[in-house]
């Protein structure tokens, strides 16, 4: 089984760096709202429960600008969205291994695309592993 879900770009307030300004309530509110939006996206995109013990995931971040983004901050900003997808799939995000992060093309408004499969991907490599 191979599926894809497209989530909206996460709000800036969900960034771990956002709490440095002291607006913890604003961050919590943004996170709760983003999770609800992502849950709705899963429903409208007809994401179904999967019966598997492990999920192979590729996350492609399509930023709204060509500015610099770093993968660990993006993953943290998207955490509530990932939780919504995990609930829709019925597979805890702690069972998502491996997770491959990629940067996609700039898209107006930005988006986050998750591709998931219960079959292990073939990962090509070059050279000799010693």
C-alpha cells in the first residue's frame, strides 16, 4: 500500500523558536489549530487506517519562499500535523522508520507532502560500504 497526504505549511508560531518570545499560549493555540486543520485534510483526502507494524515515510517540504529552512525545525513545526496523520492512519508516528526528509520546489503558500508505505523502500547508494 502506498499513500500520499498533502498538509498545509505549518504556522510560524509552531516553531520551537517561537516560544522564546514568551507567547506560550499563542504557540499552543497555533499548534492545536494546525493539528485540527491537518486532521481535516486527512479526512478530505480520504486517508484510511493501515494495518501495519512499521511505516516508511518520505516528507517533502515545499516552502512558500526560497528562504533558508532547516530540517529539524521543520520537523518540529510539523509535529502536530504528523500526529494528525498518525491518528488518521492508526499507526503511531513512533513506528515511522525510516523517515526521509526532502526539500521540494517553492509553492505559493507552501505545503508538506507525506508519502507513506508499509513496504520498505529501495535506497540506492554509490561506492563501497566498509
